[in-house]
């Protein structure tokens, strides 16, 4: 029986994780569930799985959460704050940690799990984008097992040979990693209409049901950019080892091409319970609840190249990955601030990339050897992005009046 902590339990990945776990009560029990502030959903989830702990990251919700749980006669211990997140991620009783908090907020608890040498199911790609080298070094030092949850990276992992050595494509006869993406909801929207798209349109992904931040990232393809950086760190790839392929049907989740001409693809219905079940059971297989692919229903499989003009964020992220750690930390922070500003109606859809670009340009190269330096760099990129957004909003107001 393995004990699992789900960080970010109330989100899209968190809920899918609990769904898979509940199908296998003989294999897994839940040690902890965490949420930022959604205590009602946390309570409903706790009723289903009787965790030992629940954590509310936002400490202002602590009293209310304690009352709600005791009124609901749940016996689990209620904790609050970011230290409590790290505590349930690293507790000695825990075997598996699902890192599914969104954004930089997930960094410290994910790293706590890595430092405790856990089996870490990594959904929180932003933590790897921010701290790449440190993250991988820490995982090696503490013998943590990192299993990718992002569907593309999970697919690549499944298509690599078991004896694959980090960063060594040639010994395994691999010529390329093909990272697929759907292109999001604006794949065919006329370019001049992209300036006016709304947050709800951006969040309406054609194939995947996800949280709002990653949905906007999918629409701008920043998500693919972050995944490009994530793939480099997870598998030790050079930029030239990766090709991005648009596949709007989201049935192939990524591929590995070999020097003999073979291409291995991992396919399945677009449902995150497949990579979650794969990583939970690895190296075995368990049922996930995902419907099998029906090949009689798969009419078209198409593949194209992403257009640079439509997806400026993609090129920015790829450039950042070659510029170094400071650049990926900076673009990740700028993007989080810009996406939030777009969701709040402060900037337009295409201005997300403008904020990211200006923030990168205004940041000079600096080395990030410690986690404190990473956090400082993240903070200053956020300050800079807020200034850039304020200027853009002033300009928009002047134009409108
Ligand atoms: P979501 O917005 O649905 O859920 C986010 C979770 O994080 C919630 O439980 C929320 O309470 C918690 N959270 C938010 N801010 C927090 C904070 N400041 N402190 C502590 N907890 C906080 O997001 P999601 O779609 O489930 O995505 C989670 C992560 O998984 C992201 O990094 C995303 O990139 C990655 N991911 C998601 C999908 C998907 O299909 N949803 C696919 C691949 C990767
Ligand atoms: Mg993905």
C-alpha cells in the first residue's frame, strides 16, 4: 500500500489524480490533500478518501477550514501555510507526491518532495522551468524518482527505451524527440482577431479540460514553450533534439524518432488520467477510467508547423531556454503575471507576449546557483512585468479617451 500526498488537490490534475486513486484502494491511500483556499471542494474530496492531513496554503482561511472540517466530523488534521505544504510533501510516511499546484507557487513544496527522495509525479512544470539545473541536481543527490505527468513528457518517457541514459540520444539510436501540441483554440482564428479574444474564449480548449492559467498558456502556446524547456531538463536534451509538431486532434501525445526511420508514438484519448495512472503504477499498469481509443472514429490525423506570428510566446520561450536559467525563470514569472493581467481584463491577449518579451529584454544575464537566487530573480521579473503592464494599461486608457 503506497501513501500519496496530492499537492493542488482541488485543481484539474488533483481531481483526476483522486479519481484514479479511488479506483485502486488496495494499492493507494491518501496521506494529504492540499488547496490554496477552496475549502469546500477540499472537504468534499476529503470525505471521499479520508486523508490524514489537509493543508490550506492561504493561512487566512485556517480558522474557517478547521471549523468546516470539525462540523463535518472529519478526523483529519487541518494545517495551513506554505511550510505545511512542504511538510506533507516530505513526511517520512509518504511514498508518492503528486506535484499539481499551478505556477511558481508549487516550487518549494515540489522541491521539498524531491529533497525527501520521494517518487514525484511532476505536473507543476513551472517549478522545473524556474529551477532546472538545481531541480535535477537535487533529484539526483536525494535519489528522487521524477515521473512526468505532462501528457507530452509522459508520452516521450513511454517511447524512450528503458535503458535510455540522460542526455544521450545517440547510444539509444534516437534522432529526434517530436513534441506535439494542439495549437489551442485559436489555431485558425484570423490573426487580426487575436487582439480582441476574451479570457473565456482563450480558456475554451478544444480537447483538454484544464485550469485557467494552463488554458491561456495553451492558447498562446507558451505552454509548448514551457514544455520545450521542461523536456530539455527532464531528458537532458539540446534545443536541436526537439521538433514541435502541431497535431490538433490531441490523440498522439508526443513521439520519439529513431535513426532507422522508426517513429514511436504514444496515443490515447486526451484525458490526464492516462499519464497519472501510468506514473502512479510505473513500471506496472493500472486502469485509469479512460475510454479506449476507437480507431473507427478517428477520421483525420493532421500535422503542421506552428506559425511564428500566431504564437510569439513559443519562440520567446525557446530563445530563453538557450539563453540560460535566468531567462527561463524570468519568462515564467513574466508570463504568470501577464496571464493573470489578461484574465483580469487589464491587457489584451497578444499583449501577454509583449510583456514577456519586454521583461526578458530588460533583464540582464545573471547566474542562478541557489534557490534563493531563483526566488529573487522570480520576484524581480514579477515587479518588472507589473510595471510593463501598468504602462500598457495607461497607453490603452489614453487611446480610449
Ligand atoms: P488548476 O488551476 O486547476 O489547479 C491548481 C491547484 O493549485 C489548485 O488545487 C489550487 O488550490 C492550487 N494553488 C493555486 N495557487 C496556489 C498557491 N498560491 N499556493 C498553493 N496552492 C495553490 O491547475 P491545473 O490545470 O490542475 O494545473 C496544475 C499544474 O499541472 C500546472 O502546473 C499545469 O501546468 C500542470 N498541468 C496541467 C494539465 C491539465 O490538464 N490540467 C496538464 C499538464 C500539466
Ligand atoms: Mg502538456
